[in-house]
């Protein structure tokens, strides 16, 4: 089990505020789908809930209050032990309400999410939480998800880590995979090292994922992990 870091508390705070608002609007008449792409073990060392338990609790409350019809929760975790712990943690919280269904997939999100984005029927509104330690799922996959105007992606971009890798020949392949191409190497953000780099990079990412409406939440403090950008992507559904 991991220690809950300050930066994660802020991520969880945003998730707790944002997810119910989205669910209430889109879940009144149709089932929803939530995909936690980098789910973790579900609990931290002091028993604090991770994103999966936070969402299960919120979903149970929304269902009990008849605010949403129902929801399928899909959790993806690559580490076998964490995936098992997550399943147990979810089972011990789940109240058996059949309006909520969940499953834990011991898989690589970078493979599975592309497939899921094709399998989930477009009439269903889907919320993807993308919260990696390093590189997220690829931008072409996020772009495909966001083609569905009722879908959302909450993307945690680890700027501190990614920025360190731009000039590292050993990491170029990972950056290429994230972008889905190598054209980024010629983009203007690569020509500056000032604070402008971060801004240009973020604008480029938004264009790459074809984001129409993308509020950014930047988390600067993080004594334990260095700086990061927390960026949420939302498309207008009206
Ligand atoms: C930042 S933690 C997730 C924290 C969790 N979202 C929360 O808020 O409680 C990232 C998790 O992703 C898992 N992971 C790393 N690479 C992965 C991949 N390619 N696919 C799925 N899970 C992965 C790690 O084992 C780790 O548990």
C-alpha cells in the first residue's frame, strides 16, 4: 500500500466535486460508465480511500438518492497484487445494489482503454479518470473518446516528469507513444525552456486531443513528488 501524498489529496478533492456534477446531469435517464484507468489498490496506508472507493461511495449515494439510473464501474490496474487488493477493498464496501456493477481488470490500461473506447456504446456517457505515475494513455485514444460529446476525460498530466524526458534519448519512444507520432519534436514548446514551455505544451495537448473546453487545474505544491499539472478535460454537452 502507498502513502497518500498531498498531490493525490487535491486530485481526489477535484474528483469528488466534479464526478457527481457530471453524473447528475447525464445519469438521470441512462446508465453511466466510469473507467478508472490507473486505479491503484483502493486504499492508502492510513486506510484513506483511493479513487475507486471514492467513486463507489459517491455512486452508491447518487443511486440511493435516485439521482442516477445506474452505473458500471470499470477499474484497470496493471499490478497484480494491487488489483487483488482493489477487488477485496471494493467487495468489502459494495452494498449489493444491482444498479451499480463493477469489475477489476488486471490489465495494461494503455492497451485496454483503446479497446474499451470502441466497445462502449456511444449512447452511454462515460467518464475516464486517467491518473498515471508517468505517461497517460495515448492522446489519439483520448481524442477518440472525446468524439463522443457526452464523454469526459479527467487527465492528470505529470508535467515535471514528462518535461524531464523531452531531451532524454532513452525516453523519446515513451513520448512518441503518448503523442502517437514524433511531430512534437518540432513543436515550438521544444524551443524554449522558460515557463512558456509548459503553457505551449498544454495548448498543444489540448489541440491533439481536440479539446473544445478544457479547464486546467495546476497543482504547484508537491513537496513529495515535485511539480505537476493537473488538467481536466470537459466537453460542453449542451
Ligand atoms: C497514481 S497511482 C493511481 C492512484 C489512484 N488513481 C488513486 O487516486 O487512488 C497509478 C497506478 O497505476 C498503476 N499502473 C501503472 N501503469 C499502469 C498501466 N499501464 N495500466 C494500468 N495501471 C497501471 C500503478 O500500479 C498504480 O497503482
